[in-house]
C-alpha cells in the first residue's frame, strides 16, 4: 500500500509520500514523488498503484515533454497530457495485466503552478484518465493509497486558509498516524512544498530518526488530552460501575 498526501492551502501546496513498496515477500524503498521545474513553472507528481504502470506512464510523459516545441502553460493542460499517456499504457498493457489477475489501479496527484496559471493547483487523476481539481470549495487535501488512518486529524484541523507550515505539520501527523496503523507504510518519507507564485518546488527526505521526537510528542499529548477530557458526561455510568465493583468486593469475587 501507499501513503501519498496532497494539500492545497492559500499559501501553496504540500506533498507527502512514503517510500515503501511491497512486492510479494519483498519490501523495497522507491521514490513515489517526482518534481518538474524548468522555466515553464513547477509541479510535482505522486502516484499510488502498480509500479510498472506508473513507471511506463512517467517515461512516456517525460519523453513527450522533451519532444514538444511548446510546453503547456497551464497545469490542467499538463494533467491532460499525463492522462493521455496513462490511457496509452492502459491500451497497451491492460489485457495482459488482467490475465495475471492485476488491475490498472493507478491514482495520480499533480500539484503546482505553470506560467499561465493565476494560482497554484492540485489535481487528482483517476485510473481511467479523468480528473478532478482539489482546492478551495472542496476538501483541501486528498490521500491516495492508505487514506483511512490519516483522515481524522486532517478533517478535524485542516482548512484552506491555514498557513503552509501548519498544513505541513498536520500532514506529517497524518502520515505518522498511518505509519503506526498500517504495516505497509513507513519511512523514509519525501516532502515537497510549493509556495504560491514561486515557480519552485522545495524537496526534503525524512528518516524515522528525524521525526521521532514529534511522533513521541504527539502520542504523549494525545494521552494527556484523554486524561484532561471533561468527564461529567460519564458520571452516571461510572457510578453504576462503582456499585458493581463494591458488590463484587462484598461477595469476595474481586
């Protein structure tokens, strides 16, 4: 499984991707996020699904970019190109993959800003090649891969107007929650940041030791918060439990 998270806030974009790949009994580390920046703007691509489909799609996409006389000036046009190459891979490989019991299940997050874009954008491409935009007016994030464990902290805290640093903190907590509960998501984790109108992607890889302190801090703070939770609402059932415990003590069953 995979954890790839894209966040779109007013100040920019956050991308977080784990690097664990499980193939049968083998576990390897491979990068799941790729950044592109060279005069036409900047954007990143993250994928979840069959690695072979991903690698072939990216190869076709990059080859097409290299041979284009004029590159797209808006990110949605770049997304359309990638979707076309995904469909090309589907046409070539889908029948063979199905014979082996596999499906083309590639989900792709594309985020960035090109020279013709008025602001940064974040898109999700489905395995069929259709896409949706993720941003203001919708939930300001999307997870591809293992999404269930990281959603609660994002849904409870993240808003489109939050600062970029806040979004990064929440995103890292979502990754940590997923890593704790899903055995096939783990370090190293790659982080990409895009600041609005900068046309530059900033990248950083974190190992487990780099984020160990915040993971421990978060776990301890959660336990403290549970202890500090107002308890008036449980007084009735707590009184019933105490009566049961006293009765057990009188009967010598404690």
